[in-house]
C-alpha cells in the first residue's frame, strides 16, 4: 500500500509539504512536538527521538497531557505531529484547534484519510494499513507509521545535508553510538546512513 502511495502525485505532494514543514522548524529553531495515544504514541515518541538525534529540537508529549498544562511548552511557529491510526482518537480530535490558538501548525500521520484528525491538520500523511489481529490490534498500522517516519527522517537528511558527525555527536551511547564512532566522516561519506 505505501509503495503505491509514494507514486501518487497527491500523496507525494503531502509528503513533501510535511517534510518541508519539519525542515522549517529546524531552520527557525522551532520545536517539533509529537503526540499520540497507545501504540501510535510509542511511534510518536520514537519519531521525536529520531529528530532530536538529527539536531531538530523535538519532544514527545502524551496525547492526554496537553490540556493539563503541557500547552505552556508551545511557542509560535512550533509544530505538533499527531499520530493515530483511526484519526478519531477521542483524546486527540479536539487538539488541532487548541494548538492553533498558540500559532502552531498541526501535522498528522493517520491511517484514515476520511477522519477528523486528517481533515483538521495543516500537513498530513496518510498511512494506510489494515490490522489483521481482530481487525483492531495495532500491528501493520504501526509498521506503516514507522516506515513513513523513517522516510521523513531520511528526506530531511537528504534535503538539509545533515552530516553523520551531527548524529555521532548527538548519539554517543549504546551500540549505535559505538558503531557511529567507528565510521568515517570524510567528505566522501558525509551523510547519515551512507
């Protein structure tokens, strides 16, 4: 499904706009917030971590916490990326209008392109995947979200020229940090993942 979508002009346009909005945050030193509930929330948390490792200021906030004081984090120009397979998650559906009161753009990754969250977002990516276990237990949907997050991160790196040295500096720990420390950062090998 995702492979076919990437060859769809409308989808490609949405994807490119989404990526450019993330890049705009990086250039203006605005923050990217990610949010979700349940398994989509876990994907959102990992996406914020990935962006942080690329020196894009990012933070994950649980979807139910926004209206309990977390809105005070927002500054004009920040973006909030909402993750939801259904696009109807009760804790999230009213948040886009709240975020706009803080002059923040709303982005979403949702598995339903005819949902309240999809329609309420300024920048959106459709992540279709029908879950097979009881038709509702998140499995394929989170794999689709992860794949799109990885594609967004790779696109940001390719467009901005973020260097491997940036990743090495931001992620010195664990096996990933050890492997990154051993890699060549010469001009012939500048980008993450090359």
